[in-house]
């Protein structure tokens, strides 16, 4: 099955050539310098993405404007960045894991305009956030600025929304394989005289996720033996709804910006498998409802000239519940046998409710006391509750846990030698408070060891520097002694597939980055950019997800010491804004450095690679834009991308023999798309094909991902 569209031969030729070229190359991605030609003179200004890459910290930046006209999620765009790897457990709405330079999962923090993304509700993620409200994405690797007030250990993803000054209306609707539907609406009204700004956002996603599962085991017609078949997934429907209304004023004497907002989100998800696809689930469900109210305030020259205040407060009411009330064992053909335990937890029937109210307070005071010298003070509070009750299990005792984090930081930034030298220094104080009320399964969750209240304090800090020799050559390095406090999902579980671990310890890491980068103007509209970044992460109390295969449940546990080292690089080529080529490659070596067990013996996993995570991969992209095709002021953009991921073991290398150990095989995934825009991009139509060659793809614990799929999207921007 393939494209039957005029011009597809060009697209496929570019795509196949890129896949071949990628076998021996490093990536190219990102935006190049914006160039504006005025008569016979040329004015060149760096894009915001390029300026961010040239800062003191290791950071990637993505312009997301083109993604708004396609059906791609934000995770798909980020997954093609150097040093980044996203692993999804299935189709639309499935859980995913994001890795930055070897650190993954909850070591990464997510922000929306500097505020924690989970303030919009635990169900809101990169996968279902409306793409048409996003301007760009900043990805910090290892060391992150103190202004975030975060305890991120491995890095951070900061999503910057559109801050257009004009009125607009943006609507899109997409449809695709596996009964996928996606609709987004956003708009803005700005009163020129009053400064009043009103911004509504509505988003909806639905997918049945009934893609084919290959080579799964089911019973034969006589139910006397098992046979292998290809069967469509069932009981994997996903629905997400999100709505937000933001209103405020700008450019007033008392405020540069003051906004209040209210948002609501709803997630309904069938649970199809446990941690592995051998545990087939046919009835269990998870639901989430969230409501958020927030306010933000910005003022330059606050109290005195050169001082800027940014402050925000957010309150989220989050309610999720998991229905696990069926004693059945399902097979991939939808048949089942009656059992004696529930589908998810393999215990008694439960209808577990989790209410997790979240309060976030953030304040940043920045003072420029001299040209090129800035001093900033930041405070962040993140407090989440965990009230549990069960409306089915009468023996369950309701609990009320609290996890509160305070992060205070002080930073100093300087720019010297006409901007050639940039330095940043910061210190952080992390305060963690945990109140535990639950005592279910104490031997598993550690409730008997930590019940009650306790408060702990940790110190951290770091430094970053960048020196620009030439536009074609610059060097930068950064270091941070970082502390990462466990999040609620790790400590308190998720109510379905993750057990709590109330005795979990914070991660502590020494993070090092060293990189080279540059941009060369080759003349004739040809530009070439590159970046190479080496990194080392020395982590104590490393937190990783551990699977209990007998129950198909997961729990986050500490590994005494893990050392990670590696390198990533990318090369970007552009010709006259028409042809874009990009190649990147990433390698990280993560090893268990705990030499002795508690009994004093040599650990069998000493110096083993950390399991269930890829350690080498690369991406390649190619796109070409034709102008004024058919209609005036139109553009036709043909593009494709290819990703290769090296195979990796599911468990520790030392367990079992090499011939029998389970592993995730090498992945080869190719995607292709075309985007046609006319009337100065007011009207946009895109056609995409993911997994073009229908490759068998896996991720965590060999969970199968969708095969070939097609998507069509129309977008109207006025």
C-alpha cells in the first residue's frame, strides 16, 4: 500500500535517499538565522531558537509553527532532536518516556511558559497538548537555568506558547488511521485602547487504537492449544478534552501583563495491557478530570529601574479513578476465561479514587544592576496532595498523603567582551516535605518505614560558560550538582499499574556538559550549522522503573549508583529556505556502578548497562518547499524523516544467557508527509504517512507500536 498522489515519486525518492544517507551521518535540525533583504542591503538577525542554542547551557530549540498544520503530536517533533529519545507504549494516548542524554522518565521536568505542565492536570502531557497554541520548545540538557526553580536532574522541556500581539482565529481538524480524530481551536481578541486580551482554547482527541498486533498468542477454536495470529487491538479507546479561557491586560502603567485563566481537562482511557503485552486487559479503565485556575503578573522596572518581576500562582483540582472490578483473563482475540483475581493488580476488585490537589507558586525577581550583569532570585512551591478512597473495596482505609517541595535559587549572569563571553552561576536550596497516611501493602510500598511526616533539605548549584571565537566556532561548558526529588507518581503510584514506594530517596547527580557549535554562511543562499555535545552524569540513588512480571505491575526503586557518559551531535543544512537537510546521532553509556550488595558480595549487575532503555540512535530529515504551486502565495512542502534505534535488553545483561534473554530489536521507522498552504498560509492541508514501510516496532518491555498509518488535516488561520 502506498501513496497514489501526484508528486509522490519526488517525496519517496527524497525519503529513501535520506534513510540511506543516515546510516553513516550525524543530524541536522533547527532553525537558521532569519534574513530580511531591504533593497540592496541585507540585515541578518538570529532567530530566538538560534540565540538560545548559543547560550551558556546545552539546549536544543524547536520552532513548532509548521507542526501546527500537521497532525503530528509534540512528542513526534521532539523525538527528532539530538540527544532526545521518546518511547511510547502504544498508540494515541499511551504513556511515554522521554530521555535526555541518558536521563529519562521523571528526571525530566516539563513546563508550559515556565509553569509546571502538570498544573493543567495529570492527564495533560506533551502528547495531547494543543500544538496550534505553541510557538517553540526549549529542551535543556542536564543543566537548567535556576529561573525555572526546578529540581530536574536530567533536563527540562519548556513549551513557549504564542504571544502574538494581533487578533487571530485558528481552527484545525484531522482524521487518520485507527479511528483517530483531532480538533483544535484557539483565538485571541485584543482591544487596542483598553489593552484587554481574551484567549480561548479548545482541544479534543479521540482514537480507537485498533491497529494490528502481530504474532500474538491465542487459543485455537477447540481451545486445546495456543496458536499465533495477527489480530486488531481491542479495548484501547482514548478520549481527551481540554478547554481554557485566559483574560487579562497588557501594557498598563501598573503591569506589563496581568492574566487570569481557568482550564478544564478530561481523559477517558481503556487500559489494554499491563507493563507487558502478555497481560491482556479487556475491562479495566482509567479516568481523569481536572480543573485549574491561575494568575500571572509581569512588570519591568519593578520598584526600581532595571528590576523585573514575574510571579504566578496556580491551583489544580485533580481527580482520577481506576476501575479494576473484573475477575477475567483475556486473550488477544477478545475471548476470556473467568479468573480469581482482578485484571491490573492481580488482587481483589477495586474502584480506586485518587484526588491530587496541586498548588504551584512561582516568583522570579531579576535585577540588571549594570550592562551585561544580572542578578536573579527565584522561589517555587509545588505541593500535591494524595487523598485515596475505594468505593468497591470495603476493607480499604482512606488515606491522605502530602508531598511538598520548596526550591529557592540565586543566580548571577554576565555578558563580557561585547557578548563573546557569557557566564552563569547559581545556587539552589531544595526542601522536601512528605506526609504519609497510607499503610496498604506495607512490605511492598514501605509504608511501615516512613508513615508520618518528615522534612529533608538539600543544597545544589552550578555554572555555565560560553565563548564565541567566530560565528563558525564557539565552545561552551556547564556543570551542576543537582538534586531531583521524587514526584508523586514515583512515591505514591498511579492507582493502576504502578505501586507506591514511600521510602524512595532523591536522586543526586554531578552533571557535566562540554560542546562545540557554529554556523557558516557558504554564500548563494547555502548555510551550514553544527553542534556537538559531550556529557557525563554521575548519579547516586538513581530512580528506575522495575517490573514485577508475576503481577505485570511496576514500581520505582533506587539503584545505588549509575554513571552515564555519551555524546550527541547534529548538522543542519539550508538552501534559500527551500531545501532543508538534518542529521543527528546520539550515544549514551549508562552503567550500574553499585559494586557490592547489602550482603557484601560483588553485585552481579556491576558495570552492566541500565536495562530497558536504548543507548544508540540517529535521525535524518529532508524537506523541500515549492512556492506558488497552482495558486498564488502558495507553498508545497514535501518532507520525510527516518529513525534508527539500536536493540537493547529488557533486563540486566547479567541475568540469563544471551540466547534466551528478552530484548527490544533494532528499530527502523520512516515517515513521510506533504503540506500544501495557500492564501499566505491561511488555508493548510497536510497528508502524512507514519511508519511508511509498516515495520514491526516496539518500545518499553516489547510493547508493540502501530504499523503504517495515514493522517489528513485541514487548518484555517485567520
